């Protein structure tokens, strides 16, 4: 059931995110909504949240420099545009019990822009 709900949400969000996001606008989204907990770039490291370099293709809970919730480690998620879009929209629905204390981003354009920005650090 959880996987079906995740897939439905991801497909709905991904349809809109298909239009290429704007990485510059994504930088602004990252700065305002993500940077207080996450970092990207050459000096990125885990802090209140994991660093996000190379996020696409990474197994959820897979970095060694951050202590993830057991639920995140057990989720089996591999971060892709679809799974990350769904998680950004509603972290606790995608991974109940996640340590990420964030309500989510409901604006699909902002999600697409954020993903475009994160791709620069792939």
C-alpha cells in the first residue's frame, strides 16, 4: 500500500516536473527551504541533515556521515526524480518516521527547480 501511494504521488508530481526545472530558481528554493539543514557543493557535509551531493541514484539512508532514522534505512528507496519529488512534497507520507522535520513543498514548479539545482551536484 505504501509503495502504491508513493508511486501515485510521484507520478503525479513527475508529470509536472518533466518540464525542465530552472537551476537558478532551484538555488533560491534550496537556500530558503533546505540550506538550514542540508548542504551541497565541494565542502558539503552532514549537519542537521545529510549532505545532498550525488543524491540521484543514492539509496535512502546510504551516506556514512549522517545518522538516519531506522525507517529511512529500511525504506529501500533509491533517489530518483520521481522518488525525490514525492519525498520533497511530503516527507512523512513517503517515509513515515523520517527524522526530516519539514512539511514539504506543494509547489510543483519549485520542486522541479530544486531538482534541477540538485542535478548540478550530481
